[in-house]
């Protein structure tokens, strides 16, 4: 059984290398690891007294914000693609198409993750979503160079 553990992180602007900036904390967080061990079938440590359904409730709340935000990114990305359609050629076009595929795959795997019924499927689709999203970001950065 885990005991009650509190982890605190405090970082000031000096820690971030910002020199003479005011010493206002850039991040000050506290995470309660709770009293429940992370066992088989568990979604991880929860704060003491939290409902076992808390992760699912939080995920649904996140989805209410994340899916509309993803839609906005798709629309603005399509708008951008339309704006540069005459400039797409050679390796830039291949890189651009690769980024579009990575974005589409991140959306598809996120959708599959949300509908997965087993912990293994949720973990696999969640990891795939993160990998494709990271790939899309890296390809987007490469497009700007």
C-alpha cells in the first residue's frame, strides 16, 4: 500500500535562465499520489477519495474541448494548404503530404483510442496517437526550414 506522498516542484524565472526577471514562480504544482496502489486494471494512482471513474470523466471533459480544437486545426490546415497549393512541388510536396498523413493518422488513432474497450487497446492507440502527433509536429517544423 502506498503512503500519502506529495511531490512539489517550484521553479522561478532564474531557474529558466531568464536572468533579472521577477522571481515569480513559473510553475508551482502539487500532485497528490494518493493512498491507492496502481495495480492490475487500475488507471494509475488517484488522489485519496477520488472516484474510480474520475479518469473516464476527465477524459470525456477533455474530449469536449479536444475534438473541436482538432477540427479547427484541420480547417486552418486546409486553408493553409489551399493558400500554398501553387508552391507545392518536389520534396516540399512530399514532406507536406507526409505531414497530412501523420495528422490524419493521429486523429484516427485518437478516435480509436476513445472507443477502445480493453486497456491494451487504449494503451496501444494512445501511444500511436502520441507518435503520429509528434511526427506531424516535427514534419511541420521541417516544412518551415
